[in-house]
C-alpha cells in the first residue's frame, strides 16, 4: 500500500530542513527529497564556507595591523591550503551534527534521495517512486548566474559554488561583480595575500545599501589595498600565456586586466529546471516561482520557499518563509510572511540593512523624511576596539523608524533592535527608554535615539521655565 504524506518537501537546504523539522514535530507525515548534499547552498557553497574564510582573513589582517593595539605588527605566514582545509572541517562538523540526515530521520522525517518532479498537485515523483501528499513545499534554492561575455565560457571561471572545491585558491583573481558575495570574497581573499581586482558594471558596489555607508566602506576597502573598478563594461575574455585576460571599457576608456582566475559573482538564478512545474500549472517568472504573501503558488496545494521563490535570497529569509508556509498549510488562519527582511554584508566592518534607504523613503513620503546619523567615532566601544570607522543611520517618517543602516564591527548583531522598531512602527525616541549596556556598539543606537528624544524635549522647554517662574512667585 502506498504511503500518503501530509507534506513532501523538495530540497533539503535552509528552507527545507526547517520546514521538515517543524512539520515532523507537529507531528505530521513528512518526506524530504534531496538529490545532493543535505544543507544546501548555505552549508556547502555559501554562508558557512564564506564566513569561515572571513574569520581566517580577519586574523591575518589583525596580525598585519597589530600596531593599532599597541603590539608589533607581523606579516602573517599564510598557507591558503590550510585555510581551505579549515573551511572544510567547519562544514563537516556542521554536516555531522545539525545538518545530519540521520538526525532528521530520528525525528520521523523520511529522506528520499533523487531528482524530484511534480506529477500533479498532490504527487511528487522520484525516479519510479510516487509520493502522494496533501501539500508540496518546493525549496530547491538557486545557482550562480552567468553573463554573456564573449570568450568567458571558453576561458573558464569560478563561482562561489566552485572556489571552495579547490585545494587552495588561485594566486590572483579578477572578481566580476560588486554585490555582497563578490565584495565579501574579495576582501577575504585580499587579506590572505591574493591579488584581487573587482570589476563592477554599475557606478558603485552594493547598490541596494545606503549610499553614504557604501562610500565609506569602499574607501576603507581601497585603503586596505583592494582594487575596485566601477563603470566597467566587459567586452571579451581571452587566455594569454596561461593568464585569463579581461578586455573592457572603464567609463568609456579601454582597459585590460589579467589574473590566474576569474570569479563571476553577478547574482543568482532559481533552480526550477526539471521539476515540471509548468505541467501542473505552477506559475514561474525570471526571479523564480511566483508566490503570494502566504508562500502559496498558483496551485493551492503547492508552496515554495527560499531562493527558488525569489523574494530575498538569504538563509534567514528562507527559514522564515518555510515556517510561515508550514503554518499556513496546517493551522487555522493565514501564515503570511513578513515584508521586512534585514540583511548584512559581512565585510570588515559589516554593513547591515533593514527597511528603506533614505532615497526610497523620500520617494514614498517626500518632506516627512528625516535621516539621523551617529558616527562610530563617537562610540567609546568602537574606539577602544580600534575600529571607529562607520556610522549608524536611521531613517524616519513623521518620527517613525522606517529604515536603519549600520556600518560597524558586528553590525549584523546591532541591526536587530532597529529592525524590531521598524516592524512595530516605533518612533526613534522610544528606543531611548531602553537602557543600553555600556560600553557596547549598540549604545550608539541608544544615543541616536536619545538625541531624537532630547530634540523633542527641547520643544517643550518653555514648560520648564514656566515652572521655575511659578516657584518664584509662590515663595514671594
């Protein structure tokens, strides 16, 4: 007799694992189909290896700049093969613990290996096997996008999915792209002694973030020695004497760069191929599977979450979407996803973002927008730690926080308080009532909020003076 499931999850990356664990705990009959490694892009080619790389690079940079802390600086002796072995060790540790398929099987989840395709609104096929189910959740993730550049395919190139498969990184890299993946990898590789040149087509890097803070970060990266070129229109790629050569126009002027390798980081594309989504009526678009605010597709019994749904391409967003999708499937009332998803680019210092930029706020609300800024040079903790670069910027509309942007060490930790303020429709001054621990970087948030509160208090200063006059008259 064929077993019928409550939920079949296709893909066991960040979204799929969370969905399967939640559904199994309810308890429901759950199967997960995975064709590759459990853990998905985050564990094997994304967040985990890149953050392990960044950690090693930060140590090298600290040794190189130790005079900032009153100690002798030393050029580190870097064995990049050893760094890559450490990255794989971190991945293996996670894979054998939290992301171990046996852990999910112990929870009651059936892990099915193979390629999935949809036969109808309630049936997933894996090879010759049929998995009948009440609901389907597609969590197949995404893959690196490429660009149609003459000669690029013939020359060959790396992506974030292939660079960590090497025994060691190349000695020099031309980085095509200026988004978060490119900039994180570029700074890390540069700090490990690899010659890196960033080539970005747009007028600046990190175009979705607050421009003033991006400009500060760009200046800091260039000060470290990272070569960043913007306004670059690549015409072709050739291979000459074993080197890969990029021929381009930089703001209209002919340029040529060469390196041992190219790394293309120009965005992501949803993994929708081979699922037969169109055959069962699931609508797709260039960004991925089309979903509503409950993560439902055009077929009510089929949901999608994570990168394949194309909302926000982040691990934390994927997990949130998966939880809300399962909640919508099996509990009364809608399980709508939050439109507010903060993010962080894990450079050093980090650049965190929540809500609207100042330009986006002005497009919506015009003159009601105010931008509040406090530089980290006024943070005692940042100065003590030797990293007083960066700022906290808060965007308000009629006093309410609608955007927050932080460039600082551990900005990804600091941003959550401000994201909560946006989510709850709080006024900036309200954050001043929370006592912030001193000395922390988050104290800067409290100070910025206090400045806003003090500005409001000054509008009522006349009441203080009136009270003093009343006391004088009363005692005469």
